[in-house]
């Protein structure tokens, strides 16, 4: 392995264009799609949220995604250093690197609660493995147990603080292992082989659900646009979900962009990444809501949606234990490729900042996430009364888990994205930006318009109406 003057180990480059695309899709596709998207869609009333979310992906997410990857590839370093370089080469202040620092910090915060949810996934893998061994291959999962009991698995876990923290630490440890080894090692393999397999399984489950569940009802719930439902808070939730799902505003895509070769067209690549990510989120909606409606459950069941409705469907499915086990194993890998990218950004930062080895940097980041994540895990049980930010409307009644989620997706990620679009649209030299973005003709003009005008202005407005609904 050769180390360049910038501290990036050349060995760490993605081995090809498709490897980069798959790794970026791996970062984007994760719990955000399978768990958070349905929960947010349900909590925000369905159609209006979903359609506004799609609009945000196309008009805001996509241009920002391209902006982030182009900064990363140009700078070839950890995110703040990449921004600094681009700023200096454009004759501007190096302090623009604050946009990447905000991102690195939010990546760290997300990592801490993301691994908590990763722990829930591990719990379900365990539950299905155990079920497979006790009830065997034939028939559905959890035979002879009433649906309510299967649904109660999650509250049961939530009630056990020690177990939740233990699972969080386990998920974090696996993430640490991969990050400590370096980016392309294990992750490329997971992204290349397991993610496509996951996609196929997911499509199969959705098709099965389309025939057995309340598919028409789910379709109309998810895609009927009622303008009156599009409030400021729904819009902010949709923008936040778009950023969360595309891994934006946290310097993650900048960090990954640094590993991309010069021959890759970043414009079209960004389109592929955003398209795949959105497809999986919509699939998750189409997979989960037919079950929810068929079972007469409430669509706004929040964070439990994926963990409670799908196991119910696996109960009635032929070879349900096996399908359920495979499903949660795949979700585990999808979550892992995301958590690795979350840990990568702060690790690269600590490593460069203090000039220490990658494994040590990753250990420091992991330790911080361990402590913060433990607080988040305990907010479901032992520390549920600890609501330090109650009094601020946005954080009313929220424990640590919800605070971390709200703070990152509804404040820090949009702010990071505003800074990124202003930087690429107005501050960086046009020559540099043009040489990196791989766009031409009308598309180029349109992208520049989105980055310069629409992204910063729309995001600032949505932040305002979302955070201060009473003023509007
Ligand atoms: N996009 C990931 C998901 O949807 C989460 C993530 C956010 C990963 C930010 C990296 C950076 O699960």
C-alpha cells in the first residue's frame, strides 16, 4: 500500500467504477430506506409526504449528491481537507471547510443511534434463527404463536435496557472491524454480492405481499396527494428523510468521492445512486403498508413499523422462518454498509487531524459512539424520563434517541447541504466545478440553477417553516 502526500492510502481506491457505484448505493441503502422511510411516511400522513420526498430527491438531493462527490474527488482527501483544497485553488477562504466539519460531526451523531437500530436487527436475526431451529422449514414463522405475541417482540426488547445496549455494542463492533481494516476490503464484497441479492429477495417479498396484502389500499395511501396535508413540518420531515436516505449533508459522500477515479462520470453516477436508493425506499413502502392495512394496524406506528408488520407477514408465508431470517440478515448487511460509511467520515477526520493510524482513529470514534448510543438505547427504557430539550417545539417530549435523529436529519443535514450548495454554486471556481461534474448542455445549466438558487433558498425556507411552524 502506498500512501499519498494527502494521507489517502492508494490501495483504498475502489477497484472500478461499478465498485464505487455499489459502495455508494451501499451507503445510501440501509435502515433509512427499510425502517425510517415507512415510519416517516406513516407518521406524516402518507401521500403528501411521499410525493414531496420524491420531489426533494430529484431537485435537491441529486444536485447536492453530485456536489459532494465532486468536492471529494477533486480534493482526494478526508472531507474537510478536500473542501479546503478546492477553496484555496479557487482563491477563497480555507474556512469553508466548516461545511465538512459540520458533516463529520453529524455523521458521528447518526452513527451512534444508527447502531442502536442495527442492534434491533441483530435481535430479529436471532429470533428468526431460533424459530427456524424450533419449528423447522415448512409452514410460516412463529407457528402457533398469536400475531400479538410476535408484535410484542419489539416492546419486549425495548423494555430490556441491558440487552439493547449489548446489541448496540455488538453492531458497533462489527462496523469498527470493517472500518479499521480500510474501505475497500470487506465492504466492496458486501456491496457487490449481498446488496444485489438483497434487492432480489426484497422484490420477491413485495410481489408476494402485493397478492396477499391490501395492496390497493397501500398504493392509494402512499401516492394520493392531498395538498392540505403538506404542512411545514411534513416538508421538513420529507427533506430530512431525503438527506438521511441519500447519506447527504454529512460529508460521507465527499469522503467516498475521494476514492473515485478520474474516468468516472459523476453526473450519471449520482443519478444511478439516487435512483436505486429511492427505488428501495418505495419498495419498502409497498412491502410494508399492504401488510399494515391487511392486518388492520395503524400506519403511524412509528419506529416499530418494519419490525412489527413484516414478521406478521412472515407468519403466514410458506417457509416463513427462512424468508424472515434471510430478510433480516440482508437488512443487517444493508445497515452495515451504511454504518461503515458513517464511521468512515469521522475516522478519516480523526486520523488526519491527529496523524494516527486508522484502527486507532476508528477505535476513538467507536468509543464516543458507544457512549452516546448507549444513552440513546436507554431512552427507550431506563432513561425515558431524560428529555433535556423539551421546551423547544421541535424536540418536545423527545428522549436521546429521538433528539439525535431530529437534530441530525432536521437541522444539521439540511444546514450541511445549504453550505455545500452555496460552496459549489458560488464560491468554488467555475472551471474546477465544470471539469469535475461530467454534465453538459442543458443538464449542466439546470444543475447549476438548482445548486445556486433552488437548493439553498428552498432549504432555508423549509427549515424556517419546519422549525417555527407557529410563525407561518
Ligand atoms: N443513508 C443511510 C440509510 O438510509 C444512512 C446514512 C446517513 C449513511 C448518512 C451515511 C450517511 O440507511
